[in-house]
């Protein structure tokens, strides 16, 4: 991970920009998916058995980024 910049937007708000290698980022997203998948239910699938693409389609592409 490499720090790029910091921009002060408001009094208590700062925007930080980082560069992260794609393979590192994908590994962390997969790790979060494996932790959260048992708590996500989608009709037609047993709890914890829904495919990642289906979860991302229903809840948004960025569901595992938080």
C-alpha cells in the first residue's frame, strides 16, 4: 500500500488516497467475503452457500469493501 495524497475538504473531513496492489486487494475482498457469507441470505440458496457474484449483484459491487 502506498500513500498518494491527503486533501482537507471541511473542518473535520479529509480525503485520503492510497494505491493498493490488485492481488493484495482481491485477497482481502475474498477474505471478507468468506467471513460475511454465512450471514447473508438470498432466496433459493442455503445460508452461506450463495455465490459471490450473486451477492454482489443483489447488494452492490462494493458490499465487501467496507
